[in-house]
C-alpha cells in the first residue's frame, strides 16, 4: 500500500469538503433555502441531503488518514473508493439528465480524483 497516495487522498478529501461547504454553500445551499417555489418537504429534504454530503466529505478525509496511519486496514480504502466512484458516476448521470456538462459539477471530478488516489494506493 502506498501511504503517500493515501495522504494525497486526505488532502483532496479536505479540498472537497472545503469546496462543498464554503463555495457550494453559497452557490447551492443558500439559493435552495431562499427558494419559495419548492414544496416544503422537498426543500428541506434536499437541505438534509446537502448536509449528508458535508458530513461524508468531512469524514472521508479522516478515514483516509486513519488508513494512512494504519496501513493494515485496506478494506476501508476499498469501501471508500467504491463509494467515491459511485458518487462521481452519479454526478455524471445527474448532470447528463439535466443537459449540463458533468464537468460543471465539482462532485464529478473531486470524487473521481479521491477514488483514483485510493485505488492507486492499493495497486501501485
């Protein structure tokens, strides 16, 4: 296992958390909360999902750091990598359904990059 790649995954996970929380919060969460046309349950369920992603991106970095410090736990990297590939692909599919370039969604590239680093740490 390449621990240096796990530390790179920690850094990109932290970057993902910061972009999601502080840039996305302004560009996505704030307009969502200000929208008065959405049904109330839809609006607040979307806000709840926003915070699920906030929590996940925060703990994702800590989990990669845990494995970097405990390289005998590669199954956690496998689990995280499966989730991150899934999230990146989901981002692509949602963007395509909306006729938006998947590259306009930071989740497409950030989750892909974290998953590539995690997978590479296992195979390189």
